[in-house]
C-alpha cells in the first residue's frame, strides 16, 4: 500500500485512528440489529424494512449535511454527530436489556442513527482533500477502504460470537465505548473552517450543488453505476437466513466478514491503482465483477464457496470505491466538496438500503438463493446499460479531464501547504 498520506499528514492519521475504532463498534451494531430483529420477528421482510426505515432520514439529512459541511467548521460537525451516535447506541443497549425488547425501537433508533450519520459523513469525507495532498488522494482512498474493511472483518466476526454468548446488549455497549474513544481522537484534529466565500447552508445552496453534479456526466456515472450495482446485488439482509443453512449465528459472522476479507486483500495490494488513470472504466468493470460474484454465490453448495464468492465481490467493490473517490476528490472544487459529499453519501448508501429491501421482498417471493442469483444477474445488465449510456464517464481519464487538470492547477498555485489547505473562517 501507498502509506504517504499517513506519513505526511498528522490530521489524516488522527482521522484514520478514529475511523478504525468507531468502525469496529459500528459493525458490531450493523450485524446485531438485523440479527435481533430476526430473533424478535422471524421475518425476512421485517429485517429488510430496517434498511428502508433508514432511507428517508439518510436522503434528507445527507443532502443537508452536505450543505452544512460547506458552510460550517467540518470538524465541529463531525464531533457533534459522533456524540449523538454514542447516545443512540446507548439507547439500543437499554432496549436490549428490557424484558421484552421493542421492535419499533429498532426501527426508530436505526432511523435516527441514519440521520446523524448522514449529517456527519459529508463533513468527514470533505475533510480529506483539506488534509491530504492532491497527488496522494488515490492512496488516501485506499487507506480509508482498508480502515473500513478492518472494522468490517473484526466487527461482524466477533458480533455473531458475542450475540450468541452474551446477547445484543453487550455488542451495543461495546459500540458506545468505541464512540467515546473516537471522540477523543477527533477532538485533537485541527479545525477545518469554511472558506471565506462559502455559501450559507440553505435550499438554494443545495440546489446549486445538485446542478453542479448534473452538469458533470463523469460524476453522474459514479453515482448511477454504484446505485444500480448495490440495488440489484446487495443482499446482506439475507445473511441471517442463509446462515441457517450452515449453523446459525456463528456462520453469520463469517458471511458478513466475507466481503470485507476480499476488500482487505485488495486494499493491501492497492499500490497499482496509482497507475490507473481511466477511473470510469475501472468502476464499470469492478461493478460488473461484483454482480457476477453474487450471482455465483447463489448456486454455491458450501459455506466456504459462498465465502469465496462474497470475498471476490468485496474486492471488486473496494476497487470501485477507490476509483470513485479519486474522481470525486481530484476534480470537485473545495467550495462544492461538502455538498457533493452529501450526494455521494446518497449514491453509496441508497443502493444498499433499497437493495436490502429488494432482497427481502424477492426472498419472500422466491427464496433466499433466488434473490441472490437474480439480483446478481440484474446488476450485470444494469451496469452494462449505464456504461453504454454514459460515454463521458466510460472514457474519463484523469490525465486529460478538464476538471482534474483545473483542480490540480489550483492546488499547485495555492500559497498554503497542499496537505493542510485552509481558508479563513467567515466573520
């Protein structure tokens, strides 16, 4: 891996440390909520509706979080949201400790957590170009993916064991502790104030951000391909039911970890991505491999073959994410970065949420394996269609793209250090 961002930027090191810790706890909760819902209801539809309950808050607060990220100190937004998420995790723990845990609480708290996470994520994503050199943004994207996958492997693997041995309340309690430790690290990150000419957070500024994205087919391609791939092939809501074929909660942790294992293996060998310049084509190929791997998993006869298929899917998804992040961070001006990060949040969160709802419904109609296989095949078809309809995205080249060249020139001409570019706060 290219480790230059960690060596060169103190604030990036702190963000990475915070992310490793909080992602571990977050993935504990990510696995525990659907497992607890399955235990309480026994319904795949009810499990799928957990994701749908988070959809509307994510859309509304994701867009608003982007506007806030361009108008306020991004570090302050991240800190306040992190504290709120710690409180909500504590409420999940309290509900799990009740003699009769409430199903509605899982939906309500899940929706509130989606809202806070959506407020926080644009500010967190928009901090990266301000603390990392322009020529190191691909490496930073790979490192962030590595961080995510580290939590995605350890968290789910332990979640199944902890829930089986100690119950959901314990996993939620661990999540609370990780948020508190993360807050300490985030507190040490330097302030990231808005630019002097930053637009105030408003409906008008949101519309300006959306218009900017729509005018750029290369950006629209990154959003649409990812949404299609996730909507048709994301099937994590099926894992609790697929695990029943292979031994229950202990197998569940393995299924949730599979994609992250593949992503981790891809990320630790990601130095080659620095030499790729046609990022749009890379996203298309990776998304197609993702769908094909999920389709093959549907006919795999053993747990370990399913694990391998999901690991390949995870590796492809990680590569797609690196290339999408590179396009975003290398071409979007700082004054739009927060608002576009809000749109990015919708693109990479909408697909999985709706996809899990689709997976649950198709499983209800045709069974778990049918839902997996049909989703993977539909993913391949949708990605191929979008590749044909979006030639500017398909042919994107960072060496010649006007937006990438303009942003590179602006960063080079800045009088501030490239790894800590800041503008004075608005009076």
